[in-house]
C-alpha cells in the first residue's frame, strides 16, 4: 500500500521509518511519571537536540510521559551553569496540544515548573469528533460520520489499513481490550448507533492543527482552522484555550456554538480522509487531489476606512477539475466587530469597502476557499488579514 500512497504526494514516510519512531512511555498507572521510559527518553532527546524547530507534543491521553521527559531534563540540569539556557531552549521549542486533562501531571508538574511552554488546550471543541458527536454535530453534517458514508468511503474496498478501521457494529474486537464492545451490534443498538457509524477520534483535532491547508492557524491559534479555534488565556499568556467563551455562529441552529469552531470543517475534513483512503488503492489518474491556491497580493494588507479593497486569488487543480471560489469573512476572529459586504464573493477577483466605523488597528480576516469538482470534493484556502490604519 505504501508504494501506492507515495504516488499521490511527496514525503510519505516509509513503514520502516514510522516503526522506528514508536516508543512505549509511562503506562504503569494513570499519571505515572516516576521513572524514565523509552518514550520519555525519546521526547527528552528531541527537545535537547540541535534542531530549533518547534516540537508539537500531542496529548491523546495524559501528559505524564511528556512530564517525565521534562522532569528528567530538570533533574539533570537544574542547578548547573547550563540550566538557564536549557530551560529557555525547551520552553521555546515545546508546544503541547492537549485534549482535556486526562491525568493530573500537567497541573501538578508541568504548569508550575515549565510555565513558559506554549499550551493549546482543547476542552470542548473536540467533542465533534468524539463519542458525543451525534449530540453536537449539526444534523446536516452528520451524514459524514454515518455508517453509509464510512462503509462506502473508508471501511470497504480501500485496502488492508482501512479494513482495520473500527466502527460501530462492525463485528470486530480489539484483542485484550474488554472495554472495546463497539463492534457488537447489540451494543450499537443500545447506544442508538447504526452499523458502521463513526465511534470516536476525539484527539484528532491535535493532528488536524498541523495540516497546512492555507488557513494560517499555526501562526496564531485564535485564527481558527481545521484543528479548532482557541484564544489566549487571561491568566497565562502562554496558554491558549477553547471553552464557553469561544464560539462561532452556527448557521444550522442560528446560535453561537462552542463546538462550531471545529464542526464547521467536518465536511472538508472527511472528504480529505476519503481522498486519502482512495489513494491507498487507486492510481494517481483515478483519484482526486486538492487544488493549489495562491494570492496575487500579500496575505497581510493595510487598509483605510471607507476605501475599496481589491482581492485576487488564483488556483490550479492537479487533476484538471473545475474549481469553485468563495470569499468569506471569518467574523468571530476579527477584532473589527461588524460585517463587511464582499462583492463578487464567488469569483477569483473580489472586493470590499472597509467600514467607515473601523478603528485604527482593527483586523478583518477574509478567507479564500477553493473547492474542486472532483470526487470526493477537496478544499484548500488562503487567508488575507486586513489591518485598519487611519
């Protein structure tokens, strides 16, 4: 399957390389960080190496293995002449994306001892991809998580990797895991699920955050993107959080919604998943690939109240598919509190007039969204940030 996948995109890591990265961390009990493990040593090694690039520590359970790595660094260097430089290096390099606090090690150890490590904390938006998805995902988007969709696009006829993808009522059982009862159709019925419905991947937004699709959310988590939207904590400037105060307008319910910063991307995310499933078994010519989107001007522009601003984007599709353009304002991200009217929003060239009441320093975020006409339909973006200067 690897030989097939690498036809579709450059940079696919080999199976051997992926296996070489696997380590077992601190798993003796919940919150275990008493001793060094292969996993904690590996994290420590990466944080201390000579590569200054950021290291994203994705917490899909608890922070205990990361905490052990940091504790080991502290034990080795604190009190030595190297400690100030080591502390600064690790604090600048590590970025923790945590889905809930699934053990106490962040609060008890990481936060008080490494307060300058950047943290992205997802406590609410992840539910759109977790067990409670039927209650938080808008009805209009739930087909992308339904049994028929998964049966057609993921589970069947997509190669051996996808054959192992667990779904409600699929008749499968994880060996040695008595709590994995989801494959039993009676259990599915008990929880009002249909056969092959999505179970849960609640931690996936931590991975989605790293997908560069043009939304620029890695520049600033408050910009919003496929990994959700978080705002800077008032108590800790190095911590970014979602929660009851972080909402996007949900057009399906016509209300502000704490999960919509994530659920608004479900259709495009799932179509991307389906395309990669196709790559497992299809030739390049048979499968679909995302368009390439560019701006014809800088992504950050300076504008003046009352002035007309012209926007232009271009796109190409590697498969020659027709392309649909849409410019839209991400209002919840703007510091300008108001709407702008975008002219020719469904064309490559668009324009808007900066509102007369826009204040100095206000920002307006304009998204260029381009989708192809292939199957499944794939979408990429560019974001223009207009800053008002009087």
